C-alpha cells in the first residue's frame, strides 16, 4: 500500500510507500503509513511551519508558495517556483542584507542621511532621498583653499575652493561622481560658460579621454556634468539640474551645441525644446506633435497668426465648386465641377502670419440667345493656406441653346506634399422632347456634394458644383471653398 499526497489544486504531489519517511520531496519530513516514529516527524514539521523555516540559508527542496523567514536579512520571502522573492517588509539596517534578489529594497541607516536602495542586476542602487557627504577622506575638517587632501593613494591640492560647495552629491564614495586619474590635479577655474561667468568649477588638467565630473554653479542654482571630448579641451555640458534653494525646478539634457534638447520640470512634464524633434518609440514609430485639440474654420479670405507655442498644424483646403451652365428657351446644360482638395500636417513658426485664401463658388451661366458658350457657368475660385498648399475650383458647366444640351465641367485639383485629390466631374444635361434635366454638379473631393439634377440647384459647401439650368433657366451657383486649420 502507498500514501498519495496531493497539491491544494488537486494535482498529484508525491506517493509515499508504507513504513517510509520522505525527506527529499519538500522541506518537510513526510511519513508514510506504518512509519514507527511518525510523531517525531509530524511535530518537527509543525515547528518548522510555525517558524517559517527560519535560518540564514534557504530551505532545502522548496515548493511553490512556501514561506521562509531569512534571519540574515530579517526578510520574509516566498518561493515562486524558481526563486525566492522578498515580501513587503524592508530591512532597516546599516549593513547590506544578505541574499537579495532583483527588486529587494533596503533602508540604509549607515548612510547620513539614511537612504533607500534597490537591488538591480547584482548591485544595490541608490533611490533617495537626496543627501551629501563632506569630502574628508583622511581629514575631518571642512576643506579650505590651498589645502592638500589624501584621496585613496594619491594626494591632491585644491585651490580657489568655496568651502560651502566642497561636497559630493548623493553618495559617500567620492569617486562615484568625481572621477580622476591618480596623476590628475585640480587647476584653473572654468569661466567660459556664459558672458557673466555664472557657471564655475574646477578643471581636471590631465584628465583621460571622455572624463566625467561634476561641479556646482557659483549662483548655487544648478548642478552640471561636463565631459571633455579630448584631454582637457572643449568641455561640453551634458546634464544640467536647476534648482531654487533645495528644490529642483527642472533638469535639462543638453546637446554638444549647449542647447537644452530635453527638459523635465518639477511636475514631471517632459518637453522637447526643438520643435522639429520627435519621440521615437520601441517599435520604431515616430511622433512629432501632440494631438490637435483646436480648430479654426475659414469661410472667407483673411490672414491668420500662428498662436504662441504652436509649431505644428493640420491644414485642409477645398477649392470652390464651378457654376452650372445656363439654357436659352429649351434644353439642358451641364453641372459645374467639384472643387479640388489638399491636406497636410505642417511645421510653422509661432507668431508668424499666414495668408488664408478662400475661393468663392462660380456663378451659374445665363440664358443668352447669342451662343451656347455665352451660357457657360463660371469656374470656382482657388483656395490656399499660405504657400504651403492649395486647391483650384471646379470648372463651370457648359451652357446650351434651344434643343441642345451642355456637358459638365471638370473638377478642381489639389496641390501639396501629402494628400491631394481632384474634384468630381459635373454631369451633362439631358433633354427629353420639350423638357430635360440639368446636369448634376460634381462633388468636391472629401467635401460638399454637387447639386442634384434639376433646374439649376446650387452646389453644397464646401466646393460642390452647381447644377445645370433647363428651359430658359440659369445654372446653379457652385459651393464656396473652405480652409480648416487644426492645431
């Protein structure tokens, strides 16, 4: 006979033979039926469970969901099936906790002031709060000018030193943020940044290639990291932290031309300072502008001033519809063509002026007896958004005389570097005995519908062509063009 042990979810865990003590399948001692000293094993298991297997090293043969009290780090840990992960408790000690895993936290009371750290990729990483340590090395006094200090195995002399600024930010270890070679020394004062020598610091006179180091500004309002692109020449700002008293106001990531490319303010907002710069996402997609939330619709020509802080706009332009042809006495004339269309997302200059032109719908043709062409509808006017993009109006429908019909006008054309489209063709007139139907107007591309067949109906806004006239009636007027700007 055997004793079958199941997991809580009902799956088989192990099978224990009679008169046998299993010590290899889990951290517990599991007796089978008839095992003589089963009481000792069971009581031992109960004690271990109450203690959560408390010791410095992990329990042997753990199972998923098992809890362990790590006495070395004073941490409660859970086995997830592959590794031990820390519970919610955070060790508060001046000594590094033992057996940390990625994500483990530690409140280091050995640092002044105490600091919160996280274990990442095999090392403790400092999180906060901000603090500093005076640079003392083998000396306990605050640094003063022309004083020699022992740093590791090398000695350095500091001159022209502001004692209030002689400390290293955020870490006890001096070499963490101010790294120098053993042969390096501190020399001349840097005053080249800005016309008023606002930023000052100490230059490494024999630094290796791409040496990084920090200094504080003389006005105490910024902290800057410099990189030398070759030994001791052409220092370039890379990171700038601006603050007011002890409050950080913003952080600038600065390019080689000393222009702040990216700024993070105290609210956590991220600003790309180059309006033509873009965010590039892991999938390779690019975003250069925020979603457009405001819209201006222009029905008439005007001049538009680009609002402040606006660098990207989406402009859409429709040409006006052509007028329908007119008819003398009896017959049917053609409908006007629809207006063309153009659309583009544009980079503009804040505060600049852009001329907006809105074409007017073409007038319908008359009912002259002179000639059929004298009754042609007029073409619609062109619309444009500055010199960026434009769209012409539809051509007017052709007129007719007694017993004849006119053909429809062609559509307008869009011009630009993105989306352009041609307006619809107007329909020809249709005669039946002594009656007829005027041709329908062409629809504007992505815009207004053309007029329906009939006695010269007007075209719809924006850019629909006018309908052709019949039986001594004039043609319908084309729909006006439009310009719509989103930003």
